[in-house]
């Protein structure tokens, strides 16, 4: 078997047998990693704590046919502040679960890894009402999903852009039905996120606008995945 090292974020874990766990991680070099941590449920060492979801770790694994085997793990950042705050940990779980659902076994995408790490460090340091929406929007962009914000995707009009197409491919004007209404303020926030001014969006105070932006962004993600993501609906997201 081949031995390899990587830095990775723990996305999810499952019980395996009486003592083991399957650990899903996203690595900077390896992309999606599915590996077994042997005996983790019967030990009282820090090994288990380091492999909890929303942890940034350095891992060493043996490459297996179906599942790899974790041989060593060291903490890089466990995000203790995030994990002590209910609102932040809900967002953290949403961030890692979307990556778990989104990426396949197709190798690494460093843009996704970098985006996830930056979002978790930001969440640890200073939460923002619009952080989850901004993260999801940028994640959509890494997948080539860039909704049209300036022109109606149904008829090409640039006037009265007051809704989002249910398909998720962009805004539509007031002539069309079976759409999701969007306020001009929410459209402005999406422009900020799309045009490299995410910090301006993250500085906005909490309000009903955050709920509107979040609902649309979550809908776009779930439309792309073609199913609901449970963690995105914890706490009323």
C-alpha cells in the first residue's frame, strides 16, 4: 500500500463495527478522502477529538482499495470558539456538509479547499450574518454556477428585474411567473458577492435581508445538487 500525507478538513464521520469510524475529509492535495480510523471509539486519546467534523488536521494514511486507513493525525486548528457557539457550529456543519454532498471522488480542487478553510477561520474569528450565504455563493462559482444578475434570463430585458428563475440560472423580469421574488437590496448583495466585494456584504448587519439572501442561496445550492441538504436547514436557515 502507498503511504501519503495531506492537510484536510473533517467533513463527516460514521460508525464502523464496534470500535472504528469512517472519516470523510477534504484534503488540499487529495480532494475527497474516505478513510478508517481504527479503534477510535474505544480509545480515550486525543486521536478521536482531532477527527471530529469541522476540524482542520494533518493526516497520514495508507491508500486502500475502497477505504484508506488513517495512521497518524495532528491538529492544525480545531476551531474551539466556533464549536462552543450554537449559531456558529450550525453554520460550520452547513459548510462542511455541502462540500461532502458536492464533491465526488474526482481529485482535489484547491479552490474549494481554500474557500472552506478561509470560511471556517472567519467563522472562528468573527461571525457575520452573511457569511454562510457568501460562502455558498462562492462555492457555486467554483462549480461554474454563476447566475445572471443583470439581464432577464427569459426574455433579455434589463428592466424590472424583480425575481429569480426557479431553475437558478439568474434573474427574471416582472413579466414572468413561477419565480422566486427578490428585493433590490438582495440583488445588490448578490452583486457584491459576485464582483469581488464580499467583505462589503459580510459587514452588513443582521436583518430580514439576510434571511432572504440565505433562502435564495440555499435554494440555488439544492437545485444544483437536486436534493435538500439537512444541515442547511438547522436553526431555520
